[in-house]
């Protein structure tokens, strides 16, 4: 929780520092997530979720801007047709959905190649809520 508060304060501090050149906005969209790696042979399927949040665009030069964001995102995965034992009973063809909620803080650097066309790159930190 401390990290979330500190990250939010950092975003706000940066926006106030460059207040005369900053633009604020909101964003939202759909995302697809899945589990990978050592899953013990379990075949996870992707899950569609959503994200919503706010951002600030800080103009650093004519071609470069900094865009920190604060997003709420739903993520996870699905497993279909699972046979499992629950309280001694065997359940077959069960469907399991893993629902996770994250607060994501991406910090994007945007380079404008041409008018209304840019490339973005940057790190993101996510906090499981």
C-alpha cells in the first residue's frame, strides 16, 4: 500500500512541476492476460479483462513527452474441463477462473516520429490488490 501511495505522489509531483506544459486525461480499454511458465502441466487459457485510469502528458521537447499513468486492471486466466476433488467429492468438467486486480503504474516516454504518429517505450510496475 505504501508503494501505491508513493507512486501516486510521484506522478502528481511530476505533473505539478511541469503544470504549464502538462495535459491530463483518462483512458480505458480491454486487455487479455494468461499464466505461463512452470504451470505443472495445467493448460491455462487467456482471460479478457478491462483497464481504466488516468494519465498526464508532460511535454519535454517538440518530439518527446513523458506520460505517467495510474491504471486499475483486471487480469487472470481460465482453466476448462478440470477434474478435481473438493471435500471428498470428485467434480469433473469444472471450469476455474482466476480473477486478479492490479494497480499498474506505467511511465511511458513518447517519441513523435511524425504528426499524430509516435513510438512509446517505458517500464511498468504493478501492485496486486
